[in-house]
C-alpha cells in the first residue's frame, strides 16, 4: 500500500507567505476579471471590426480554452511542481493579452482570446493548488475565503471597469493593462516562491488530456447551441453531444490504464470527492451563471437604470463578503465545512423561491433583501468544494482534484447560462408578442423601455416578470439538488497542522483499498 504523507508547508515565514498570497491574488484577479471586463466593451469592438455574427465568440473562445486546460494544469503541477507550471500559465496569459490588445481583425482577437484562456485556466487551477502547499488545512479555509472574494469582486467590478476604460483609453487598454501586471507577478513568484520537486518521474497522459479537453469543449459548445446554431436542439448540436459522449467514454477507458491519469479515477470512489463535485457544479450554476440574468431581471422588471441595478448588486456582493469571511473564520476554528454547504444551498433555494414570486411593482426593498440572502448563501460555501477535495485527495493528487472541482464550477455556470437563456427566449416569445409599440421585446434596451408609454412599459415589465418566474424556479431546483448532495456529505473535520500527516495517510490508505 502506497502511504502518502503530507509535505511540510512550502514557506514557513508568515510575512513571505502573505506577500506570495498577494501576488497569487493579483494573478487570479487578472485572469477572472478578463472574463467579465470584455462584456461592456464588446459593442465598441464590433463597431471597429464588424462581424456581428462572431460577437459571442469573443467571450466563448476564452471560456472554452479556460475549461479545456484546467484539469491538465492541475496534473502538470502534481508532476513537475507548481512553481514553473504557474509561471508558464501567467506568461501565456500575458502574451495572449498583448496580442489581444494589438489585434488587427476579429479573427485575430478570437485566436488571441483562446491563447489567453490557455493561460487563464492554468492560473485559476494553480493558485488553489499553490495555496494548498502554502497553508495547512484549517488556515487554508480562511485564505480560500479571501480567494473567493477576489473571484466575486472581479465579477462585480469587471463590467464597470471595462466600460470606463473603453471610454477613457479605448477598448485595447482592457487587454494591454494585463502586460505590466503579468510581468510584476512573474518577477515576484520567480524570486519568492520556492520550487518543490515532486518525488516521481513525470509521465504525461497526453491521450487523457486531449480527450478530456474535447469532452469539456463539446459540453460548452452544446450548451451554446442556441447562440451558435440558432436552436438548442439542432443537427449540429446533436452531433456535438454524440461526439462528446464518445470522447467521455473513451476518456474513462484511457484513464483506467494510464500510469499518471489526468484525473485519477480512484478519486471518484471517495464519496466526499464526488458529492463535492456535484455541489460545485450546482454552485457554479446558481452563482456565476445567474449574475447576468439577475441584472437583466432588475432592469426590465423594476425599471431601474443600469447604475440603479448595479447598486442592488452591492447588497449581493455585501452578503457574499459577509458570508464568505465568517464561514472561512469558523471553518478555520472548528474544522467542519458540511454545515456551511447545507446553510448555503438552503439560503439560495429560499431566495430563488421568493424571487420567482416577484412581479412588476414589488417594493425594491423586498428584492434587495432577497439579493442579500442569495449573496450570503453563495458566500457561505464559496470555498467549501476546494477545501473539501484538497482534504479528501491524497497529497500526490491535490492538483488534479483542485483542477476537477474548478472545472466543474465553470462547467456548471456554462451549462446553466444556456439553460437560462433558452427558458427566457421561449417565455418571451410566448408572452411579449402583442404589446403595443414593441416590435421585438428581446431588443428593448433600458433606455428604449423608459421611452415607452406607461401602459406598454407596465406590460413589458409584467411579461419579463412572468418569463423569469420559471427560470428562478429552475434555479431553486438546482439549489435543492446541491442541498441533497450537501446533506449526504460525511461530517469530516479538517485536521490541524500536527494531525495532517495522519489524515493524509488514512485518505491514501482508503483510496488504495
């Protein structure tokens, strides 16, 4: 039986660890911000390059590349050591940002976004894996809560920052600003992050990496079918789904024989790992996947301006900060994370059940209270899946486990965005066709809505409220699936620093049985 002992912390000096953590958070902010910052600059980019038909690909290309490489980076970190894998990812992202900023056509920009995604995926996975090397499990809970705040802050700040920078310095500045930041972070990590050489010879599972990348790419493309092919179910989307299923089955067969699989299949025998993946997928769907739809709901149903709707998002972010920081602190003290997973998904399920009953004319204060409750819900379990899988996996597979859970969260968000989009489109097509003065309800901007006669504006608000009701009930169902998985979790207690070796040895023994 192969006993895996947890290695000593990578850096013992607390001050040096804090400086390193700051560099890691800067890199993470840069990578996650880039997914959000582009949204408000897209109309300007299309205005310069044309090709409105490829508009969606500027965002999709980044997400596709990001999702495809996440598990591979986790495994490469386990095999070669995290330092140089992390630095390579930052270098790729920085070069991709420079090419985006200097793009001469829409096709160049989309290709550069793919390059950026290859680096961004590595940054997001490697950061969580390096955190596992820097901090012992209980201390890690506190620092992961700060990482979660950076993730959500980038989501909240991104659209505003993208619009402001585009107006002041032109859209190219949103990409070029990453170049000096990338160099600073690379220099900091080169001098301050020690290199720990893994105690095994690298054997890269190229076939497994390629098949997993093709499977995740198929999922993202299939869920984007309505935007890419005009319908969620079309000959092209059915072909992509069939191809994805073949790749997934082949991947499992390859991984069973691979000496160093990209995602070790024995991890799935551990019920904690599998349940946390389910929680992560559902969490991605109701947290990341819901942000844009909540913004649309607020502007169409309440008649708030974009900036007014943005103010309500402060309540969501405030709840998230409050939930995440308190959960991180309490998990750090008690070592127990299961209660937070249950509380989190319960809050979100209640929030979505309540907001599904909101109609035009509902007091803004009531909607604000629901947003606050949902924010607290997201915050309470934001770091639970990562902390949980890093504790459940043997030390040699921490990177692969972290990559899997990060990918599952992004996958959940991507699939949910497409499901939500299909629900809204079908509902609006049915409800919004007979409103006087409105040719196409889906093309109404907040400014155009404000200019409508009062009766028409009220009819549009009611149509949107009715369209959003099934969407929010779907989200409530997703939260309840996550809640069932959370209740089924074993009541694990995270070990203290001195107990870590014993715990990891027991986990390795359990995986080897």
